[in-house]
C-alpha cells in the first residue's frame, strides 16, 4: 500500500495554469486491507490536480509493487501544474518501466489497475472539466442531482460478455471469470487508458474506488451513502466500513471528492438525510443539467491476468 497526498476540506485550488478560475473542493481518501486479505495491494494518490486509485495484482508482493509504482509516477503530476492526457499516459509508461525493474521476474507477473480524475488538462466546450481515465476494473462514479452514474467502463472478461449479450449483469456477479481483467498497467505492455471528459460543476460528488468496494456494495448501496453522508470524509468512511461489514473479501480503497464551487458559481446547500434529495440537488445546481461523459477514447486491450 502506498498513499500519496492528504485529505482536505474546502480547499481552494487553481483550475489550470492558464486560467484564473478557482475551484473549492473537499476530498477524502481511505484504504483498508479488508477482512480476508493479509496484504493491502491497493494504492492511491490525492494531490490536485490528480486523484487516482490503483489495485495491484500478481504473486506475493508484486501487486503492491505495481500499484505503488503507478501512484508514485502520477503523484509527480500533483501540485501547481496541469495534468493533461499526454502527461498521464507518459507517467503510466514510466510506471511500467518501474514495475519491470522493481518486481523482477515473477511467476504471475506484476500489474495493476488504475482509474482516476484530473483537471486542468482539458475542457468540455471550453468549460472546466474532469479528465477521467481508466485501465482495468476500478471505477469512477458521479453522484449529482440525486442520480448515480458509472463514468468508467470495466476492462474485464465479464464486461465484454455483457457488451456482446452473452451474459446478463446478474450472471456476471457469479461468473467464474469475474476477477479477470483485459487491460492493466504492467506485464511489460503499453498502458492504454480510456479517457472521458466530464463537466466539472458545483454540487457534484465524485467517487473513485477499487473493486473491493463494488464487490460488496451494489450501485443502490453506493448511491445511498453518497446521497446521505453530508461530508466527503463521512461518505468515504461509511462506504469502506459497510464493504467490510458485507464480507470485505478484497482490499478496499475509495476517494470521495466534493465540488463546492467553480469560479463564482457555488453549491449553496448540503445533502440532508430524510429530505427529498432530488429537490435539494435541483435547488443547489443553479440550473445545471446532469453532466454526461462527452468523449472517450481507447481500444480493448489484450487478455489480462486473474487477480
């Protein structure tokens, strides 16, 4: 387990080096070994403008080495600089070299998923945007105006089978290849992320997580905690704790990011348990529509390895 960066409450950060727009964000990251594993092979970085989770895989300590290499390289993009798609993929390429050097020869190889968001390196029609990136089956979600949206698409055998109509989502939950991914960082392969541009707006809550969370909580459960926990810290801790309570079969890592303000536009309220959350979000949004991903690039990779 490697952690880079720290948590923050209502931190003001500059959107990009070429922009005068300031963002007001809160974020909270938590990682836990879970109930059944002895070693935590997850790692994360939470250093604006970049936030990411990596879930390592491989024998013995190989997964831990791989996830650590990725977050160390991505952390180099943190601080007073922009994080473009080109810089992200360059960092991941450097991480592949680091993994090969640090892990050496292992029977199962060494690799990791990576998923996250970054700002300052692109826009949606000229407006501030998150650059969402993904390799593997860790995920990025958006909660906004009472609705939960999965922004990333898993690179996994079961997702491919779902896409082709071979199995249903219910069947995917119990499929024997549920843990096999089709793309990873490592294994001496070129990293090929999918990218998605997502509007960055006040009132938005972003969740980045490893599959240790999504193995234990359905989307309904995830939405419940994102909707009812008023602070990013509360939401992150509740998600991890309930994943452990449900079985905690894998390492669990989450980052929750709250967008309080973008420039002069602010989120003026807070989510309240027991209230009409849709109505509250409508009042807070200032007329914003639910942002949808506007672009995604990347190809299906080669078959990966079991965790």
